[in-house]
């Protein structure tokens, strides 16, 4: 998997958004290193899925 600067920024922003959403959903739970790692991995998986779907839709035409 190639990591372009745009992809790195997208994963970073998505991880921030997921972390913020998780903080608002569970305000009493602290985000530690393990949870932050899971959030980043989820962000990477979501970004990869979106890129895959975009390529599939773009190649239809």
C-alpha cells in the first residue's frame, strides 16, 4: 500500500474525528495508547475501504 501525503493527512484527520466522536460518546473513558492505536487502525481501514470503493466506481465508466 502506497502512502501519499494526501492519504496520510486523510487518515490523520479521520483518526482525529473518530477520537473526538469516541470522547463525546464515552466522556468518562480516557483514551490511552492502546485505544489510540485501535482508532488509528480503524481510520486506516475506513480510508482504504473508501479508496477501494472510489476506484471501483471510477472504473465503471
